């Protein structure tokens, strides 16, 4: 099976499904990461300014995180950070279409559409648009993941509250997720921030208790299609 994780910013791919990605790799599946936003310029007062050296460091950390999980490839784009709503949706859809054509994934993991971060919403819609179930589409399943400090901080007041209904046991790969997140030195926060290692473990424990296991990542199944295929 081929799985494609489509995220808005460097670290979203780890926060959303890092342990699941590591589990898929351990089971012999092919996993690819694609990060569409550059993840940096929203921190500058002048949002048109980008420090190329800082951006290079951030993207090096993204590659290091992907290597920690054993994913097959990482594709980085440079769409404007926290301003994807300023980009014509068609441009984002075209990128996703190109990714689907390149990797031909059966499964896609991506953002929940009701997150506080507007970039997550745009990515969610672009994925749904690009993977419309037309004849010949390779995509069987689409799962939405949560991103701590964005999903829960919307307080279920936006368009699509996160309603998980699929749980993946991740006890053997949880620490791989924590280690991969540690590659993003600028993104990790101290407890009790949701992106702290302690809270990431607590979230996994919470979802594990819901699913009847020690630790889990939670997803909302957006769509699942099983057709007769050659």
C-alpha cells in the first residue's frame, strides 16, 4: 500500500500522524510526506521577507524528521505561511493533483477542515477537490488528522469539528513520533503546551483509552471507496 501525508507546515505531518506513518513503514508500506507551506514567514513582522538560511534550516529539520520515521520521500513546497487563503484554490488543488499522479497513493492523510489555522482548512478542501472519485483515481481512503494547538483550539466552533472514528494503535512507534518531533527544535514547546512531548504522550494515551489500547492516534474517515480493480 502507498500512503501520502499532505500537510500545511513542517511539523504538521509529525503531529498529525507521525506514529501511524512509522507503523505503516514498519509493516512494509510505502509512505510519502508532502508539505505545501514554507512554514516561516508568518513569524516575520514583514511577511514578504523570508530568511533563506532559516528556511533552509527548517526544511533540513523536516528531512531529518522524515528520516526518523523511515518514510520513503519528502516533498517540500513554498506556499506562503498562514496565508494559503490568499492563494487561488486552483493552484493548491493542482499541486495535490500532481502529487496524486506522481505517487498514486491508495490512502491520504491530511488536515481536518475545521482547524483554527486557515492553512489547514485550505489543504483539506484542496485534497477533497483534487481526489474527487472520478474513474481511475487511485485513492481509496482519505483520513483527517488532528494537529495539537490548532484542532482543539478551534473549540469546535468552526465549520468541521474533528470527530474521530478511526484509531490506530501506536504504542510501539510513539517514541519515534516524539523523536521526529524533536528534530523541529523551533516548534517544540514546554509543558503544558500541546506540542510538548508530555502532552503528545498524553494525547496518545487518551485516544488509546478510547480505543481500548495503550496509545493511539485518532483520525476521522472522510471517505472510503472500494471498487473492483484490475
